C-alpha cells in the first residue's frame, strides 16, 4: 500500500472552527482538478518552497527538482484522475498531517465496455476453477460492496474474509455467465448478467463469524482508525441510545468522527456475550466498556530523553546511536541547498562526525506542537568542539518526530545557518 505524508503550513488562526479535513478538502479538490485539466503549475504551487517528496526506499526530490519531475511525468501521462481513499487527518496550530491511499488513472480508454471486462471475467473464472482465492479478491476495488439483495452487504476486509471462508468450503468450482449486458462511462462500467455457482452452506457458528469482526473493531479503537469502525456498519444501520435518540445514515459516521476525535485512542472491552444466528442475521447482546488509552506526557516530556540521548551521542562520538534516532524514511533538508534521504543520512553523519570528533549539541528556544502520532519541534542549536568549546555551527532547526509503535523517530529535519 502506497503511503504519502503531506505537511501543509496552514492559516488555521483565521479558520479556527474548521477541522483539518475541512481545511484541506478544497485544496485536494484543486489538485484533483489540476490533474484532470493537466494544469501542472497549479499542482506545483500547492507545495511549500521547502517541500520534500519522498518515494519510499528510492529517492527524495527537493526544491526545483519537484517542479521538473511534475512537468516531465505529467507531459508523459497527460490528463488523469487522482483518487484518495482511507484519509486520516491530524492537526496542530501550524501543521496538518494527512495519510491516505491514492490511485492515478489515465482518462482515455477507447475499448468497449465488453472488450475491457472480458479478460477480467475470464481471469475470475480461471481463479474459481483453480481455487486461486486471492486473484478473485484482488479484482475488487478497496471500497467495493457486495450486496445480497434485501439481505445484507459485505464491505472491505469482510469481502476477502468471506471469499476465503466460502471457497475453502466448496473447493474448485465453475462460475458461468449468461445474458450479459454492458453499459459504460469513462470511469465506470455496469454489467448485468445471470450466473450459476455451486457452493456449500456456511458451517461457521455465529460466534466464529463475528469474533474477527469485533477484533477488527477493537483494533480500530486502539489505533483511532475511525473509518474502519464506520465501515463495519450496514448502509441502512441505526444506532439507538435507549430512551434518548437514534442515529441513521451519514449521522453515524459524523458522530464517530466527532467523538473519536475528542477521546483519542481507547479500548473497547466486551463481556457476557450472547449470540443468536439465522442464515442471514446474527444478534449479539453484551456488556461493554470504553477506556481511554492514557498518555499524559507532553510533547516536551516525550522528546526530552531522546534529545538527551542525542546530546550524549555527540559528546561520546557514538555515531550509530544518533543515526538510529532517524526514521527509515527520514529526510534531512539544508534549507535552499539540498536534501538527504535514506542511506545518505548515515553516510553524511559518519563523514562529518569523523571530521569534527566529540562535540556538544545545545538547544535553545524550543517550541513543541504535537498530535497522537507526530511531534513538531522548532529550536535554535549550536554545535561546539568538546575539547576547546569552539563553535562549529549555529542555526535554526525543525524536527518532525513520528511515532512507530512505542518508539518516536525523527521523520523530517530542516535546518539553516544563522
């Protein structure tokens, strides 16, 4: 899964009531329209003058190279679409961090709908016969929904889980289509057909069926993955707070986003579960408790021991300890000069520290801003030779630290000399 980290300097002071998502939505819309109209400069102008674009484990682009890359690539691919899914937003006063999946698609396709889909249905039929379950699952869009009319809907991970369970029961089988009809637009093809599939009945108990789904919900609570929780609800679902109110449709998602943004990561514990099931419905009763995942440390308290560790590494010339504080996808930017990425960061540290020897690293005027997964620090710094206290380098620095499990690592560094 492709991952992009976008950092935008924002004007939140004038739009304090806006959520991060509300602030960025029109900007992403502007980018999407630029893709479709091939307005390259509009896309480029959305980047900060000190922006860095990282292709994970490959390279980093900085400064003029970003615009050059956009012009070259967009000239090759022409008009295209840019689709975002699974967006997550975190914000401070001055930064918004977004994570999302994306897909670029070329706009042109002169094949008829039937010509486009025929090899894909052939691929599906062969997967049925060879019991190649993953090939079949991979033909579904990440946001696909399978609906059994008037009964239920499967979405997301449940589609793959259902395929694996059912195909494991019925083994190799055939999938025959008849009376196909095709209708198409630039971005969608709609097919209607009759089909015949031989399968076995589902022998899983209600508890066995729901256990992985409740596990998925519990993990979403702890990781604050709101959309995963929302996607477990049926499109026609209703949430009732007894004797108080009912939520329906879009209001369910809105309520989840608002409440989870307030409470942050939390646990969801079930006890006294009871299950009743029919072919198409499972009814569960249980007691539950939500608990906030405590993390009372301030950003400054979180990072203080890490900067102490870095300072000690400088004095003892323990280069690897310093390097290990950087994220595997970290970027170091010398403002208006160059960017270092990947192996180049370690190489640079080893070369420079071998030249200057033991030294001190002093921070002053520190400022901290934090979200659940990122901490942004701005500070002045000075490097001094340890043997005679002679100044080596003075300047301003910004760090973005990213949480990886129970560790915090430097994800982005930018500095400039005084």
